[in-house]
């Protein structure tokens, strides 16, 4: 799948150009999520929750700090983050 928006997102990021090129090649331009996961896994870039995921959890009644922490712990998996928060962690 060639997702030009995803490729543009990777190339517009703060990741160095050589890593951007490698990421796009290694993930076959499969989209932003696989590219982001690749960079985090192989290049040591820490996970930063996106505003939409944080907003989803804050709309459930959690504060922003709780939402960000849960998303970091679960590497951005909203369902797992919500379960983590609901379990009182």
C-alpha cells in the first residue's frame, strides 16, 4: 500500500533523513503506524502519544497526564490504555 500521506508524515518528522529513507523502504510505505513503530523499535525514538488518542481517553474522564502515561505504557494501544486506566493502574 503506497500511502503518500504517511510517507509525507515520515519525511516531515524530526527523524534524520537517512533514517526516514530507510524507514520508508523497510516498511514498504505501508502507512504511518508501521513506519512509526519501525523507527521506535530500531532507532530508539521514544513513543509520543498523538492528540487524538489522548483526546479519546480524556473524553472518557481521565486527565491528560493519566492518558499520556497509559498510552506510553501501552505503546499507543488505545484499548489497552483504557483497560489499564480502568483497572486503576
